[in-house]
C-alpha cells in the first residue's frame, strides 16, 4: 500500500537562515569510563540483516577455504538449511553493532573470552546485539580503566546465536561532554539479557558421511594430534580495503577509517588507521582454513584471544596453528565427529615458517605471560587465541 | 528453451590478417558543446538492475546508519515492501547511466538542482535513465560552455523514481572527431520525457509508531530547530576504492579511474583520478546519518548542490549539518512526521569540529557567493547542498 | 532438523601443552614438475556457487558494458533464463579453482588455448573444476619444465560449461618436500574427464529482434569488417583491489596477495604482488566491451592468449581490438547473428591511442614471434589473445 503526497517545492534557504555558531552540538558515541555501570544493559542500534551477498563476500575476502561457506550444494549436503554465515562474520557483526555503545571511545581491545557459537545464521536472518556491563576496574586518576562486558547476538526469533566476553581499556571522561545517552527502554526496566552458561549448541543433523572430493585429504579429525604445529604456507597482504570493510560489518570506531582522527592520536595507535582486530582474526582463520578447517562442520568457539600488536594497511599477515586438544564429540555425534582445540597465532611481515624458525617455542607463549618468565615480547606477533572446532572423522 | 549449435572450431588467425593501421576507428563517448541541442532527449544505454547485494554494499560503503537501508525487518516494519535502495544509490546510478551521453566529455559538474525522489526502488527493479537538454550557454570561442540538463530515473513500470537538474561545463569539439551518435529512436520521434513539476511522492503507508530500540534517541523531528549546527564527529578516509566504485554505479568518465587520462590533463583535475562527486556526496550523507537521519523515512530531495573542491584518494572527508527549516508534513502525515531541511557541508583533511572552529560562519556561506561579499573561498571545503528529509516525530 | 548438543566448556589449554617445534608440518599446495603425470586427472576442491551478488560485482568491477550482464530485464528479453554470469567470471573461477592442484607452484602461465564456453551459468549454479594433465616437457636438470593441462568447468548437473587448455611453467621439486597429495578417488579409478572436441554450444532461443535503446549503435555485426582496428578510449588504473579480487574468484596463488612471498622471489615476478592474469584479461575485455560486445549475445571462446608482461597495482591498462574474421552464424541462427573474431591487445601505462601511434602494426604481432623476424618485444604490451563472439545483426 502506498500513499501519494504532495510536498511544498523545495526552495533555496541557506542565505535566509542566519548562522549562529553558538547554536551547535557535537554528538559523540561510545562511553567514557564513568559511563559504564556494572549491571547495565545496552540494546545496540540498527541490527544487521545477513544477506547472502555479504556472507559470500566475507568468506572470500578473508580467504575462507571451507566449502561450507562457499558452495551451497555442499552446505545442504552437510545438513544445513542453506549456506551458513561464516562464524567469523557473525562474530564481527555482533561485536561491531556494539561498538557505538561499548567501545567507540575505547583505547584498546584487551581480550576475547568464552565465545560460543550457539546456532547457525542463514541468509535473511536479522541479528541484533546486546551488551551487559560486568565489571569496571578503575586504575587511578588520569589512568584509563578496564571494563568487562558480555555481548549477545540474537536473531529475529530471539534466539542467541553467539555470546562472548570482552575486556576493553577505556579512558575517563575528563572535561569532555558526555556521550549520546541510550534511548529510554520501553517500560523503564533493564532489558533482558539471556546469557547462558554452558549452553546447548543447536546444530544441523549432519549426514553420517561427508561429501567426497571437495575438501582437503589431510584435515580430518584423525589428522590432528596434541602438540602438532601446522605452518600455514601463504600470507595475505592487507590493503586499504580494511577501511570500508570495517563499516561493512557495522563497526563505527573512527580509529579504523578516519586518518585525521588517527593522526591526532599519540602512541602506538597514531598514524595510519589501524585494522579493526576482528578483521585480522578473520584473515588469520582464513589463512589457516585450508590446513585445519576444511572438514570442520562447526566452529564451537574461542577464548583467550589477544591482539598483541596492531596491523596497518601494507602489512602482510600469516598464521600458525598448534593442536591443544582432540577428543570425540559428545554422545552419538562422537562416532563421526571430534572436537579439536587449536592455538592460532598470527604474525606480520614475516612468513609463518620464518617466524617459527626465528622464535621457536616463544611464538606459542602468551605475550602477557612473558614478562613474568623473563622473556621478551615478539614484535612480529600480532595475535593469539584458542579456538575449538567440530571436525569430521575420516572414518 | 535452448538450442544446441555447432560452430566451426576457432583457429589462430592474427598472422593471416594483414595489419593496416589506417583502417582504424576511435570511438568516443560523451558530447562536445556543439553536440548538445536544447530540446534533445537522450535515452541512456544499459539500464541498471538494483540487486540487493549492491544495495547493501552501497549503504555500508558510504557509512549509512539508518537501519532502513541495513535491516530488512526494520524496513518492513516501517511499511516498505522490502529493503529500499538508499536514495544516494538511486541518485548515483541515475546520474551515472547518463554520463556516456551527458558528461563523459564534461570538464566539471557545476551543480545539482531540484532533485526529487518520487518512489522507492526495491531489489530487482530495473532503472533506466533519460536526459533532456534544457539549455546551452556558449561563452566565446575556445571557452567551455555551460549546459543545463534534466535527468529522470524510470523503473520497469515506466514510473519516475527520481528527477533532477544539473549544470555541467563542457568544452567545444575543436578539431576533434564527433562522438558516437545516438541510436536512432524507434519511430523517428523524440522520446517522451515525463518530467513532473512538483510531483506527488509515492510513499509507503507508514505505521503510526516506529520500531523501538534500533535508532538513535536524538534525531527525531523534535530534535531539530532552525539554526542548529550539528558537527558530525567521525570522518572517512577515501581510498583507491573509489576507482571501482565509480563504475559500480555505472559511471564511465575516465577522470575517475584512468590515471593515464588524469595525468594528461592540465589544471586542478590533473594528477591522480578525482573521486566522482556523487560518491563524495554519498559519504558525506553517510557521515551525517547517525546524527540527522536515523529516524528519517524518506529523503525528499535536494537542491543547490556544489562540489567546491575535488577529492582524491587519501583525502579524509568530514561533514556538518545545519537546520534550515522544520515543518509538519502535509495532511494526515503531519501527525507523526515532519520535514527538515538541512544544509550539508563537507570538508577534507580537517575534522568537522576543527573546520567549524577555524572558519566559523563562513563554512555555511555558498562558495560562489563569496567573491561578491569580499570573502575568500575555503580550500578545505569540498561540498555544500540543501537537502530535505521526512523525519518521524518522537511523539 | 537440528540437534541440541552440550559440549564441555572450553578452558584455556595452551600453557599445559608443551611446545615441541619438531612436531611440525608445512602443508604446501600446487605441484612440482615431477608431480605431474600425463593422463592424471585432478578433481579440484571446494566448488563455487555463483551468487548473483558476485556475478554483478564481477561485471561492474571489470567494466562490463554489455547490459546482458547488468540488466536482468534485458537478459530475459534476450531469451536467457535470468542474468547469466559473464564469461570472464566463469573462466576466472574455473581456472582459479584449479590453482591449488595445477599452478600454485607454477612460475608462469604460458598461454591459454581452445577455450569454449558451452553453456550459460546462472545464479545458484555450483561449478566444479577438473583438470587433466596432457603433457609434461622437461628441459634439463635445474630448469623449469612446461606442463600442458586441460581444464573443465562442470555445473551441478554434470554439464560442461567451459573447457580450455593451458600451458604453465613449473619448477622441479628439488630438495623440497612433496606437496599435499590428492584425496583418494571414490573407487580407485581415475575420474571421468568429459572433454569434447568441437562440442555443441547450448544457447538460449534468442528472439529475432533485440531490445531497442539499451546498447550502442555501432557494435552490430555489420559494423565489423576484417582488418578494422578499434582503439578503446578509456583505460583503467588497477589498484590494490586486485589482492582481494584474486581469492574472490577462488585463486590461491600467493604471488597475487602475499607481499612477503613476492619480496622473496627473484626476477621479473619479484616485488609487489603481480595481478592475477585472469583479472587483467577481464579488465581488457571490459574496456573493449562498449565498442565491440554490447550487442554480443554469447562469448564463443578464445585461443592463443598470452600475458606478455606482468601488471601490478598502480598500472593503468588499456585495450585495442582488431577484427580477424566475421561470418554468418551457422544455420538458422545466421539470419540474425554472426560470429566475429577479434584480436584483443592490452597495453599498460600508455593510452591505447598512443600505443598505436608509437608501435603501429608491431602491436598486433605476437610477442613470441618477434625474435624470429628480428623485432623487439614491446614492454608496454601486456596481453594478446584471439576471441570470438556471437553478435546480433542490426538487420
């Protein structure tokens, strides 16, 4: 149904409205340290409809090799209702939708914890994002504090598709005006926040046998033994593409696309726009995918994820994986599938093979643990995380 | 239905066909000044099917924050038949389809006037573009002239979705060969050109209440008073992405993607490819969207639009808005909606806040009016326009 | 149908699993010279679902001007079941899917031969790729050899959509470990390889008359006479966009997106990532499309295709076409259509017009033939091929 409306013709007005530079406002988004209150829930704006187009573009841009995200026939033959969104895209979108409330004023992302993918996201699903403030740690006047938040991605049926915890470093407000307030909630109550400890994962009914011929022969469950180190051969040079890719997933932090903003910063973040960390994580997973996840049917989740150095356009990123655990999947699923936990490490401007030759076992020691054991941090190391996948058995 | 045809095998031929460099042609497109005849109508080639993919990509690339263009559920809840194309995409496509006839030989785009969006464009709509030559002003031998044209975007049901007027600066033919002629019209008559003065706008039946929680709390109709200046916090660095983005909307002018062409020019346009102005306009609207249009349900149109300085890759653009008018929408629509006219100003390589601090009210004076009042033009100012939006009341 | 599974909580593990840098593997893909055995068939991994999004994006990125690939109404009015994928996209995908087996260790692509497009590819079709090794020519110890392969693109109904032959230069294994082996075939037999000599082409039933007004007036069959040289006016500067575009079509060769890899090479390929040749070919066809293929309804195929110089980001490519043959289409089709064979030549960092003025007929002599006739190769020439199109008659 539509309506036909006649509006007054638009006429030139600017010269008739006197300019008063005092009648000005400067809307700012994100939250300063004082603006985070433990217990508070943010309902993030916009939402995000997953269209097949960006689902495919995401998988390809970040070098995904698992046909589950590239080949619709393959996805259906594996029991999915259609091509699922890659978990990395789900994570990036859910996090990015929250930036406007959570971290647009943050100075750094300190870590990702306890992420769990709980349901597939398909084309035409619309995902909203919610955040609960868990903790605010102040570290003295003039010092940025640390805020712990939990975020949920929820689909149009109000089902949680992803949950994770995150720590961010946030500066105090100082003498700056407050940021844009939240819209009032519908009924004056704090919105529901359906975080689930140890939730069930809703998976398709996978067929007993996989599809032959479309995946690598050396990345079945049986190919992974605890302690294996897998050096992923190819790297990826990140280009200025990262500026548009940041807002493609909904991330509004100017650090990633506003050179004037970046130039005005001091310290490690100053200079060229920094690549949004979620994109770096996605590239590293993609680089690893040919060797570790082509026969994976589900990304269970990840924890202890740290961006240890920033990445900028022109940097080449490369990845290594190390097997931390491998066990049968629970119950009946265990006959054909196992879960494998990998330590994923990213490096920049050095090949993965050279990084291993140069740094050896130090590559796999958490950067934050190094000081305590008298080791130096590795400048070429950009990322570390533990991730767990559900992988088909060769059988 | 298909047919099976056997062709002769293709065999190598180049060595057998003598090269005669005199048997050459150089097809050129666009029109020289003399080739524009007032009254003439160009039916532009190709047409453009709007696919959801590019509709979403456009909204995201240009930093659109209104969920109307990002969240299908939200669009439907607002009465739309699906996700509409963003008005900026409609404008960019309709203009770009016409470049091959209108402006591929133009030296500059002088201004946009009286643009009206008359109907939504949805996924799978195919838009054609038509232009009528209104006026040709010659300014003496060897001088470029000024051509005034009107352009329509028409959908597959022959309904006008957008109309606007544009002035361009065009050089004479000189001793160059003529450009590629138009195809003959079907019946030898000038094609119809259904421009409508003050037309009705075909809008969805909007629900009385908006969708809660997905849009900003400070961009309802009541939030805008005449004279308000709104400084949009974030800028966007434009990268080389603009080269492919130009033809993504169908624009064929080499100034925007051919470095050899650009290097051969003299004057302000020489050097790196210039960003097609329609893209700059789209970025500026996107940068403003979080503060002014998240609760807008229709872009009514714009006028007095001028690109006052060129933008190239590497430049960071930022935006300011000023409220020029705010009034109830006509008839019943006025209960829940009002129209707001904004002056939108773009700057480059300076933050919007710094630009306001540095230039004050001069930012909002039309660049072309400055000479007459003894003011200097502002090098950092790249764009100015008046735009009118239909915005929901908070109620 | 779905199942709800409870997994054990993921806990941090890295510190508990001792790092043993000897327990390492380095998966490598592609094949060294010794690993190619004539008669062998590779079933390539992944497959590739053609989604409308990337079909449109491909057509626009590579400057396609034929509305057949841009305007769904136009495609249907021409008898197609929907918007077909552009032949260049089909070629790029089929070749790229094979890189992991065929050429990820290749040093150079030597030539394309006997390519035939046998059926349209539509949105939602899933294409797999197969390669048969035809010949392996060794050229002495320490020298790279030449491998001749044939590749097929096959749709989900096991119909061949494209076949072509290719020669590649491949180094020997030396003391490097072997590459990742093929997965075993289902039954231990060599997979079928349905190459067809001189196959039938499955075409839509084209309507007798074309669609008026959407295509150029000077690119009908009658406009092309043997010997005509057509200088395509515009060039296209290739940007860093080519890095993501490489994997967008499924190509896994690090030469095209890994600066660390490229920096480690010696010779002509060292330095910045080289643009994957298939993309260069696509841009050149796009640049030519406005002048030669807007009225084409089918790309029949191509042969004798050579990349004679590499292209890197920042280079501007331009194109010229020369008519080598023009004849009526077979049978009834000949009343309204003819086939035209073009020599397509690409140049870089010079306009096509300047290249013709500077090099004259030498531009159209095959680079590999020049030594024998005492001519110098042209550094500015990047590509040459013979391609054959089915083009509508003006009638």
